């Protein structure tokens, strides 16, 4: 696993742990269920959702705000 992948996983994990919004938590649960049904990793599913951004707009928006606050060196725009 490359450093960028590790940083992404850590960022997603910290977002999931720190999120308090029940709607966001519900969307995260949905993604987890969908990933398991498709037989793919949760992080792969999460990455696809971030790239698409249509189905889970609220989650994508909140994650991007969170990412901008955390700004790990590998994710700085």
C-alpha cells in the first residue's frame, strides 16, 4: 500500500469516528452495506462515492469540508 492510500484510509477513519451527524452516519452505514454486497473494500466504495459524488452528496460535502480542515500533506490542493 502506498502512502497516499494509507493517508486516505486514516482520514476516512478519523472522519467516521469524529462524525456526530446521524444522517452522515446513516450514509456511512449504507456505504458499508453496499460495499459488502458488492464484495469490495469499504475504502474502495468510499473512494468511488467521492469521485462520483451524485448519490451521496451530503456525505461527500461533509467529507470534503472535513478534509479541508485536516489538510494532510498528501491531500493539499
